[in-house]
C-alpha cells in the first residue's frame, strides 16, 4: 500500500504541536488519540520481545532537575521499547551543580541535536522556556506546580481501561491540592473529557483558582467519596510546605485519610488511584493502598504505554506538518 | 473509475486462493493466517472461513499492525493510527500465510516480515495478496495473487470490503483524475 492509500483508509490524526507541555492546550480529540495509541503500545509491552523499531535512530534526552524514580524510569523504558537512543542527565551529576543555568544546559544539549528532551524541573513554565529556544520536541515530565501531563494521561488511560469511558464518571481527588501539578493536569483532562470532578482538602490546601475549572470543591471527604467511581489520593508534599497548613499529620490522616470505612460510601467497584510516591497512613491507609480496589500498580504499568504513545506521536516534529 | 473486481469476483478469487493454499501445503496442518491491518485482517478471516468449509479445520488467524515498523515515520505528514496487533497463538514452527490487500512497493510487506519475526520463528512465511499492482522497490513477491493489475505509479488501487466499507470491490483510479 502507498502512504496515500494507508492514509485514506485509516483514521489519520496527529498531534498538531511540536511539544507536550501541558494538558491545558490539548483538544479532547488529541487526548483520545494519545489514549488510543497507548492501547496499541500496551500490547507491545505484553510481547516476549518488547521492542519495536519506530524511533530507531532518534535521540531522547531525559533531563531531570528534581528527584524522580517512576517518571524517569517509565520514560526510559518507553524510549527503549521504541528503539530510541536515550541519555539520562540527572542534576546532581551535571554542570548544573557548577552553576550552569537551565538555558545554557539546554543550549549545550541542543548543540548535540537530540530529537526530544524530556524535562522535569522545579520551576513552573520551564518546558515553555525550553520550547522557545530548542528545536527538539520538549515533553514536560513535571514543571513546578504547573502540570505533569503524562501522569494525567496515564490516569485517564487507567480509568478508561476499566470503565470504557471518562464522561459522566464521578472522580474525587483528595489530598494536597495546593502543591500538586498532577492535580492541575488531571483537572484540565477530566473536565475536557466530561467527568464529574470533585476536589477535597482542608481549606488551607485548596488553590484559589479551582472555580476556573468548574469542579466541585468540598472540605468533606464523605461528600467527595459518596458514589464516586474513582477516588484519587494526592500525596501530602511536606517538602514543598513552608508554613503550617494543618496541625499535624495525624490530624490530617484522621480527617482526610482514605480508609476502608470511608470507602464504603463510594460505588461498589470504585477505583483507588495514587500518582505515588505514597505516604502510607497519611493520605491513604495501607489496607486501601493494597486492597482490592487499588489500581495504583496498574497506573505504573500503563505509564510506560502512555509515554510510548506520546513519544511516538511527537516524533517527526512540526516541520513535517508544513508539508501536509 | 473502472471497477476491476466486483463482489462476485472477489468471492471467487478468495475461494480459488484457498484451494491453492490447501493444495500447495498438502493440507492445512501447521498453517496460520496473519492479516496486515486493516483490510488484510478481514481477507485473512474470509480465507480462514473458506478453508474451514473446504477442509473442516479451524486455522488460527491473527491481525498484525505494522505501523511501528514502517520506515517512513518521520516522512509522513500525518501518522496512521497505531492499532493493536492480535496474534493469540505461537507462530513458532508454523507455516504463516501473511495476507494483505494490495502489493505495491513491497515496503509494507518488508515491515510485516520484521514485525512477524519479532513474534517468533515461523517455519515459513508465504505471501497472499488480493491485488498485485507492480512497481516493487524491494525484492519481494507474492505466493498467491488474486489479480495482477497493471498500473502506472500515479494510479491508486482502492480495495473496499464490506467489513470496513459499504461494499466489496476493487477500483482502479487513474492518476489523471485523482
């Protein structure tokens, strides 16, 4: 078959962008495309030879300015399964400790012409800065308090895998909303896809702009959990807290922690999600984390498939769209 | 827009190919059909059903998506949607019949061979195509051909199957009025 024939008989779509910086700028069709592509990628991960040649000869740099285990390894596995050449740069071993700025680091890397840069950075908007100065495709793997798009995509993939849809589901997100980029990406995604989204936290941990998303804000865990299809817990990010947001971890766990007892209010087949790493006994009890409703390890497994989809769909880059 | 094969013709052609497969392999033991998505998958299923009528045996049938094995990922303005590969049987030591709708440059077949060999080591791979339109760019030939259709490079050959489209037919669209 020619490419023309192939295109005429398949539903051709592509991401109309060079970079993936956040969910905010994606359309619901683009989100669907990534999730559909991830389904095919998941099948690759189930084979005995878990490798396809799609990104052979492409170079991907994983540039991580913050500690990360699951996101970095997940991207690395995804890149290797697509046959890309990967390069990991962790800040502790790079020139950043000698005082190099983000821009200089990026320009230095860019001079070696990688095809994609996966960036994790403590400042919101770091990916946007790089996307303006780099020809490489930039994939945001978490920037400050802004977004963590591949996490929201893998959450959506995990929900869709079980429930076959996102629209109309009640999704309750409970925990440290204020410091969570995962929350912001998830709110963009869930509201775009038509989920009934609830957020729940002590008033001190609710960001000011929640109304903008059109989600329901509550301070009652019981209200949030009642009849929920999905309960997503967010980590209490002590390392980002400079003031006193609640009296003690024990108090937080008593009032907001997810327990088996509280979960009885949810739908009988509720899904329990957590982006990790978990504080067991704080936002989630061990019984819930390891219980029958938990899909936390599915989330990790699906992360690889979703990241493969994003890498594949961004490969080729924007210059090819002009010839379309 | 000449229609070069209608539904009857496609049906009779697939029946003839099924008999050839049965004859050349001296039965259907160790055979398996693998269709290249999307239309090859449905041709493979039809062949499996005809072979079942002829021989009484069920033949394992799978579908192969070759998108991730293409050599032109970066050249395409828009990417075809990646679909799941579904081969729910071991291809090791089996005689695999690789099925596609149109054989043209041979590049799809090359990608399919790479993809297949990642799944195991078949004892042989035979190529079945509904239409061979010529213009090979690689040293690849089909073992079973439904119809040879001479074309110019500018022409396009459109295979339509009821499973995907509204009817069975093969249309030759000349490059001039494309």
